[in-house]
C-alpha cells in the first residue's frame, strides 16, 4: 500500500471511524488499508478523496500513489441538486424549520416552516445566497448579536473560500465572490485574512409580526454525496 494512505489518519479533527463513514467503507477495511494489508480499489480511492475534500491535483496524486491511472476530471461546478437524502429530511422534519443549501450557501429548497418563520428568498438570483445577504443587506430578516454575527460571517467566508478552491470552474461562484469583494470591505477583509475560528450562529432572533420575536437554535449538517448543507432551526 502506498505510504500516502496512512497519512489519512493524521488529518486534524477526523478520526478513522468518521473517515470510514464519510467514504462509505468499514472502519476495519480502512484499518487494513492503512496497514498495507489490502489494496484499495479505484472506487475506494475516489471515495476517500471525496471524504477528505481533496482538490483535483491532490486527488490525482492520491490515485497515482495508489497505482491507478489518473483519469481526466471534468470541469467541476458546485452541485446544485437536492439529493434523495436531503429531500427525505425536508419531507420528514415537518415540525422544525429546515432549508437545504449548496456548498456556496445558496438556498436550494426549504420547508414551509422555514419560509414562514425564518426567511423569505426570491425565486432566483443572489438573494437566495446566505453569504451574499450576510454582507450586502442592511436590514436582514434574521438578527444576530454582533459577536455571533462576526463569528458567523468568518465561518461562511472560510467555507466559501474552501468551496471556491474545490470548484474553480464554477463561474457563477467566482463572479459572486468578485462582486462581494468589490461591494463589501468586511467580506474582502475576511477573504484575504487567514482562516479564523468561528461558528454557525447557534441562536437567532427572528422578528415575526404574528407571534413577536422568535428565538431559534441553528444546527448545520453536511451531506455527502451532494456536498449539501442542511440547516435545521429548532425553538430555543
């Protein structure tokens, strides 16, 4: 087994069982790969690359080290299809507000409670993108305390930077980033700065004309395959 795969265990913050789950292989199988007792199939190598979110060059290097030919990669753009898993979550989580976003934080679909209690978005355009609205709207419909807003912004910019790295051929994404840098000094500063610890806002205050202010806790799940973000809002 190439020496590259034992390094999989040394990825900060990702344990063997977590990597195995993301790649869709058993923990025991991954352990045998690390110990050189098994030769990975091309599919497993590709699954590990997706789980680790490797870029095209890193993915190609991993395939070469594993002894496989490097297949030409199509131009990659941000996936914008709601997967069956995400759709099941929307269908079944009817008692809480849920929205599904792509890796650039553009809202793809949401359930009725989300549209009613959290936010309204246009049918198309950049108004559906969470990052765009976080830096260009002067009167957002969801209010965060200043410290939480700063942390939220830092987190989504860091995630957007990672998304841009993984999908360099997505002209829609690169165009939005260019415009954000021009329109928002705060965005430009965060984009150029080293990644800083942050977090998705865990407590939101949502003005609601019918019921007064609503306080909601936010949890964000990442779904693979599909590279989707599922935001779940529950009553605080």
